[in-house]
């Protein structure tokens, strides 16, 4: 399977073949195989609709598409032979006027309908290059059937061809025999899993290990030295009673991970018990390694299951015992418990003696490398880091060389770890994905599309989950490029997601660069984005999100730019980016608008949580006033959700073609039932009633079109 944009698999366009090609492809397929396998299965669709962005099931899609092509080809072969022989069709034959043996135009509520609807309203505008090669005639405004046909060409997973697609005149008869449907798998659950105590598979593995011990040589490929995972893999392959085990490796002496685990088990658990929740000094080596693996510390892989067959209780291994057997086992358990108690008491005495010896020899022992540990919430180190991020870096910047209030939690902890008087260890390595990285695209897809269309794949996550939480989930996917993310930054109240849109040519790029370098304007919001007609590296690691091309901007009825279509595309980019949903407010600010973010927060606070947007100009009185001027637009999360749910309705029902974007957004939200609040002090705008950067009150000022005048206004406002 070749890959296209963002590593999206490019499946062979079987649906584009003519009947002769199908016949040639399917010549080797038996008709009986077709009858058994032709009917699409819901569980297969459920697994394959998911794009390869999370990267987990691309191999399944490739096999399924190839199989689909062979089966359809065989169906045509069989249909042709029936027609040519003049034989009557069987009683259960179905006459279909379609390009495929199973035509069906999707209806609302079906998985296919959701995929086609997304392609019509988001995919074709957000990623037109995905459709250019397989469907060159497809464009915005094409029919539902044309889009469904294209979805089949690109990826035969959730859809079959629609009935009577344009240009198709193929008629065929096929026999259908639908097998008993299988239970649908749980999408999003990793197929590999090492069985744990309490699961049926765990009991079966242990029983097999005991049988191997009693009858060595009876089980092909297994010996008394076979690991738990090897036995589980054997059961998966032979009888299918267990899932395939995940890869694992228990660290051995001499490795860095082994040193970390040993320190954590012998010293770390005593010095920092809060860092090892659920563990004690008696926990196994594997338990500690699993903890460090999950935390990303010490370069540790997931450990293998090191079980002691002699210590397992019979209840963990047997099912359906009789009362007599239970009583017999209970007696054995009591004897075993007494023996265990004696062993524990003796071991405790030995441990105490060993600890005394260790204390006496401390001065002679070589230093042990401490495992990294990112401070846990509630610990003293965590509080010290928060002080540094919120207060210390402003009051005592010399204590935090090279850091700003935008530096990460781990950056601050790394500074504190160098101070021996503080109880902070070095934080673990981390990296939160940034624009331009494959991991970032994957996380953005989950936040913008995956969570809404496939929520069952992401249990525990919602539209308000933080970027770092989603990255942590994507980290579980096979072949992921994501790393362990850093601790999410703290957000103010109300939290703001701010963005600006600017052209790649002209004065605005330099204006935005100046703001990035000072971390002011939209770049002092909790999260931000920049959008342009091209992907541009701005400054300081900031890269623009690209707005798909659209028609030339005209002039609106009030003499400003009739830019609504461009901004419709831009709002789709914001929706697909997904970060807006994490915040109380979304702010669209022109690049030449000088934002004073602390003031802006205070003005928006009283309206937070409502389904409203802010009108900011009362230049005139009468019908249509006050208005929202586009230099600064402020929407609550609830208002954004309202817009995204009804944007298509606005585009269809409103006469927006001669409007500016701000007029369209205001009228659209009014029609959809969102409310509005007027605050003329949210911005001082020379296009409205004037701007005075020294007034000490207004949340933004507009317009200041050079970097020099913009920064001069900002500095004047902050005095």
C-alpha cells in the first residue's frame, strides 16, 4: 500500500476498473468463495474506516482492499457466465443497476454517510489534493453520489458504490449468501495485550505452563523454559483463545534501565514514595520496570510477565469447581497461607539485617544514578515549579536563566534540580509535538475529526481534552512518531485560543514576526495559531496553517473586503485543528490589532460559559447596530460549537456573497440561536470610534500596520 499526504494509505482504485478488468482480475477466484465472502461485514468496516493517521491498522486496510477487488472481479465473472448461459437467475438473486455487485447510496446515520459528508464539507476544502488524482472531476458542489463514488475509489472500507452513479450503465446479477455476522471488535483497542491475573487468557496460559512442566515434549515449540509471553503467543496461534502478546523485555544487569529500576526499588521508593503510586518496596522488579516504562523514565521497555507458578493460588487458575473441590482447595490455601506468613516474617528479618548492613556501608558504596522523575501534582517540587512559572520568573528572573513564563514545566524543574537544597530530581525527557511534525498532524486529526466521528476509539478523551492528553493516547499506537509529551502548561481564566490570518505576500508577515519575537499579541494567549495562503515558517518555531485556495476576494456592500469565502475556509482549518475546543474563548485578531491579553481576559470573564459572541462597535445607532467589527472577534466555545454545527445551513440560507466575514459570522450566529453581548471597550478601533493606546482601559487597539508603530502602541499601553 503506497502512502500519500500525511502518510494516508493510497489504495488501488478498484472501483475505477471496467468490467473487462474485473473479469481478468477475478478469473482465478472460485464462485463459491464469492458466495461465502462477498457480503460486507460491519466489523470489517468499523476497523477500516479509521485513517492511518493514528497508524494502527493500515495493514488491515491494504489486505481488505485487495480482497475487495478480487471478490468484485469474481462477482462479475460469475454474473457474466450466468447471463451468457441463458440460465434463469436463482431465486435469491438480486438485480442491481450499479457499477458494483453491492450498490447502495448511503443514508444519514450510516458510517458511509458520515465519511461522504465529511469529504463533501471538510475534506474537499481542507485537503483538495487528496481528491485531485483519483477523482479529477470532483469539486465543491458535486453530488452526494459523486462523492461516495470517490470515497470508494480512494478507500473501499466504509462504503460501497452508490446505485446508478453518473456514467455507469453496467447491469449484473449475483447470488448473495450472507454469513452469520461476527461480533464487532472494539475499535481503538490495541490488538496486542499481555494477559493479566483475573483474565481467562491468564488462566489458560498458566494451565498450559503447568502442563508443559508435567509433560515436557508434549507441546510443540514449548519447553519448561518458555516465557509467559511465548506460551500466550502459542495459544493465540493454535487455538485463538488469547490475544497476541505485546513485545516485552525485562532489563538485565549492566543496562541503564536496570540501574534505574534497582535504584527505584531500593532507594527511590523510600525517599519519594509519592512518585511510585501503587508500589511498595516488596513489589517485583517487573512492577517497577513497568512503572518506569509508563512514565518514560530510564529508557525502559515494557517488562515481560515474570510469574511464579508455585505461588499462584488455585482460584486464579481454575473455573467451575465443585463445592467439594473448593473445600479441598480451601484447606490447601490455609496451609499455603501459613507457609507464606512464615516465609514473609523470615524475609522481613533478613531485610532488616540487610538494611543495617547497607547503612554501615553507605560511605563505601559508589554513587547510584538516580532515575528521572517529573514532579507529581501535590509534591513540594511541583509547588516550587509552579512558583517559578507563575511568580519567580517575573520577580527573580536571574534564578531562572534562559527561561520565560512560556517555558515548559520540565524546563523549570530542570533548573530547580540543580539546587541541592530543593527536593527536586531531574525531570524525564519529553517533547510536545509542534507544527510541521508528523505527530502533530496525527494529534490534530484526532482532536479535529477523530474524537467526534469515532469517540469509542478514544475512551477517556473528549473535545475538551488537552493536546498533551491526546498525544499521550496517540503514543499507544503502533509505529507512532510521537514521544512522551511534556506536562501541559497552565492556562489562565478564562482561557484564550487566539489566531490571526495574513497573506504570504505583503507587510503582514513582518508584523507577525515582530509579535512572535516579543511573545506579545496573540502569542501571549494560552494557545495560538497563524493561518495563511501558504505554509510559512514565521519565527521562533511558529509555522502557519494553510488555508485552501478559493476565489478572488471582491468588495463588500460597505466597501470592505468581501472575504467571507476565504474565512469560511479558515474557520474549517480552525475546526480541524481542534484546539479551540479546549478553551473558553476563541479570538480572531487582525495582525495589525494590538492585543492586551490581560485586559481582554477581564472583559470576557463575565460572559464566559454562555453561547455568545461580542459586538464591539456602536459607530451609529439604528437597525444593525451595534456590530462586530472583524479587527477583533471574540466567541465563546459554545458559540463556536454552534457555528460549526450550523455553518452549512448559513452558507445555504443566507445571502452572504456581498458581505464581509464579520457580518456573515454575526448574522449566521444570530440565525443559529447564539446570543450576543455589546462591549465597546473590548477594542479601540480607528475604523469605529478611534484608538488611544494610552487610555489604560481598552483590550486591543487597531490598526497599526508597521512593526514599529504596533510595538510602540503595545509598549505605551503596558506602561
